[in-house]
C-alpha cells in the first residue's frame, strides 16, 4: 500500500514517515523516496498521487492552506479514489484565528471531495508551547494567557495515531486526540523554566477579544480524549537530553 505524505519533511512528517510501510514524500525537490510536486502551483501533483492508495495531508501554512488542499483534492480525484487522511486542530471551528479558519476550510474540502476520507484533530504539540516560551524568555519574562489551560501532545503520539488511521478504513471525523494532561499555561511555563534553567517570572495576562475567550473557554481541549502518552515534562527532559 503506497502512502503519499504531504509535509513529510516537517515536524510531524518526520515522525510519521518511518511508521509507514511504503511511504512516498511529496517534495519540491527530487530525492530518495520523494515524489516531486508543488502544492502552491499544482505542478507534478497528478504524477505524485498516481498509484497511491492513501494520501496523508500534513502540509500546512498560515496562508493558502485551503488553496493547497483544493489542489491536492483535485489531483487525488483525477487519480481515482485514494483514502485521504487529513490532520487538523482541536477547536479549529470554535476559535476565530485566521489560521484556524483556513484549517476548517481545508476540512470542508476533504469532507466534500467525494473521496474516502478521515480527519484527525489533535491538540497543540509540546514543541509549539516550548517554542513560545523560548521566544518570550528572550524578553526577560514568560507572559501567559490568564485563566487558560492547554493539553499539549507529543508529535510521536500524533504520528502513531495517523499511521494507524492510514492503515485502516476511512473513519470520517475520527475521535479527537489530546495530550495526557490538561494544565494551565502558567504551570506549563514554570515547568519549561525549571527544565531549561532559564528562570523567568511568569506573567499571566488576561487578553480581550473572541480569540482569547475561546482559549479561556477550553475550546481547544479534548479532555475526554487524553490518549497521548508523553507528558510535557517527559518531552522537556528528552529535549534537554538531546541537546546535552
């Protein structure tokens, strides 16, 4: 079963591809195990999709996400009826971030494609929060969203679920996938500070607006699906160990 993976060289893609039996990575550049194609222009997509039983769509961008998805869907239709597996974000339809709106548009294109499909929504990656804290720490403090919790998940946990979904029958909207713990952003910031040795004051800020309200309401959480395995502290310990 040949599986075409878009975004196969990204953070999630690098974790997923080794779990697949016969992966083919969409890339603008030729190389071993790659299929040359461009989601921005559509060039090469027909040849890249040809012969694939499953297409796992991981490639994502803040702008143009749905346009790229539309090009991929069109190429998949022309190729036949591959199973289209798409990764999205928990709460994308309830928090009015422009990027989330793009993800919802992409979801609808997949749902209305006429192809067999599966959509998996996951909570935020550990890497995302760690990156936010690292960037903020340069200014001498760790500003966090007051009254807001997160449920971060390991990339490897999401990759394992995607590999299982790609190997199985289409699920439609699969059950959401969340990290093992729901914790306040302030608590996660303190854990990051302790693990990295970058001691910074944690400054809770209550921001106005619909986006901040959406996060405070927990629209991005999946407490009923806390099926991720790796905790934030375990991720931090592994990350620090890899750097030492």
